[in-house]
C-alpha cells in the first residue's frame, strides 16, 4: 500500500500563492480561530512533510532555523516544524536544521517521491513547493490537492501563480468546508485530463 500524498496550498481567489508588497499580512490577514484550529489539527496527525529547496529555504527564513531562533509563536508553525521532512534538492547538502528532523534527497523529484510513497508508513504532505508539485501532479503522484482559498484578489501584488504551466486536470471534489465564514478549504482528487 502506498502512502497518500497531499499537495497543500494557500491561494488568493485569482490563483496566487503569495504576494509582494501591500499590507496584507500573513494568511492575507484573513486567519481566524476556525482556520487556525483546522491547520493545527491537520498538522497534529502523524505525517512526513516534503519540500522543494526553495520552499524549505523560505520556511527557515520566515521561521528561523531552529525552535530557539524562531520568533513565530504560531502553534501551527511550531507543530509543522516538529514533523519529519524530506527536502528534494540538487543545491542543498548535508543535515538540515529542522526541529522534527529533515533529510536532503538529491535526484529526480518524481523518482524520489514515488519511492517515498512506497516506503513511507505515514501520509505525505507538501505545503507550497509549487514547481515540485506541478511535476508530481503531471506524473500522477499527487493523490489530493488541498486548496485553502482566501477571500482576496491580489491582481496588483500577487506572485507565484499556483498552476501556471501545469498540465490539464479534472478535479473531483472529495471534501470542503468554510472556515470563519469566509475562507474555503477545498480538497480534490486530480486526474490528468485526457
């Protein structure tokens, strides 16, 4: 039996994964107690995180390289950092400073994740890592796409188009919820569009 792989991504309504400039704040300033409780519950489950090198670097830059350095008191990020992680990279080397333990695996991302899915005893989850996950989707390795859709349009400040240059997919909605009356969590099963 293979481990389930979830591509977990935050998005503005217009499909951007982040923004540059403006005064939005973290989570586009739209986090509420239901959203934070849901994220904490998601990361409370036993699982292994999978990152590309750029996303790993962004997490370390934002959160600090160790628990002691992190100025972020957010329990969601604290919990996320306590999980084991695999970083797929051709540029990083050695042991990484990640409180839950992280290892670097160099090589073809599709081969690495296919092997991880076969060997892992726990589900796999990747937050962000857009180019990595677009490649994994095209290879049929993503079992679920979990999009948290924030009620904002970032037409002027949006960066990182989530599905830019992705293959075409049909999506089967398998779960959905509204958090704090305005943020949507949508979980889909993707299949390549024939």
